[in-house]
């Protein structure tokens, strides 16, 4: 917060005016501090603490707004759902290790995602990447780059561990007014990718696998 008072240089301020100015400046600073604190609190509620990504609730809000924009602007909208292969087995009973693996992979993937996309933690083990104005082919290309990055990630606690991803890909279909069907297709594609093993990408545009 700040208070700016301007007066011609040939006129001085009285003590009363100085006191009032100081009081108003204090009020402005307090208001600024309160606004900043409220913003930080709201930001904290939108984030996943382990990964620094948006949480599921915030993702659902962003998805809704992106679908509305895609329909209005007649643009495409693609989504990836990413699962770290064998994460539960490799970090079984080791919450700290699981968090470290997630953080290492997310940091690497953040450097590789295209400008304008949104990454979020979808559930305990899966990450979603929402890609406005991208078709399913472009989404597959992004998924492949993320798989390539994952294979180079190292977790300090287990440097010998190799990481691979399974990725499901889909996009918004004409006539769809919400993300329910798109997310279901993406989940089906991810399930198929898991069946084939590490660094597999499966895409589905409509219907079911």
C-alpha cells in the first residue's frame, strides 16, 4: 500500500497535515498487507503442497473456464493424464520417497511443457496437462517429450531408479459442454497405456478403447 500526496514546492505542510498523511499512509500499508495475505492464502488453497502444481479443485475450475473459451472461440482443447509407472511399488510405505520422486519429475516436466498449458495434480499418483488450442496430434508430441524427460530424471535417494510414464491423451469433442466425457476417455487411454508398459502413450478421440 502507498499514499502519494503532491503539492507545489512553494507550499509547506502543516503538522496536522503531516499527521493526517502519516495516518492515511499507515492505513494504506495495512490494507496492502491484508490484500497480500489474502492473496497468499487463496493461492495456498489452490496448490498441491507436495508438487507445487494446482490441486484437483483448482484444475476443475480451470478446465471449466477453458472449455467455455474453447466453445466460444471454436478452438480445440486437449488433455494428458500422466501416471508414473510402478510408483506405488517403488515407494511402498515410503511417503517421503514418493514425494521426492513426484517433485523431481514435476520439476523436469515443468521445463518441458509448452507455453500456455496448465499442469495439475489430478489425484494421489496422476498428473494432468491441459492444453488449450492443441489438437490430439500435438498433445501426443507433448506427451512424448515428457516421457523422454522422465527417463533422464534422477531421485537423490535412489539414483539407480529409472522412471517411465504412462500417458492417456484425449480432446474435447464437438457438442461436449463439460469435461466429463473427455476425462473419461483420457482415463481409458491411460489404462491402456499402463497395460503396454513404460513410456507408452495411448490416444483416444471419441468412443471407448
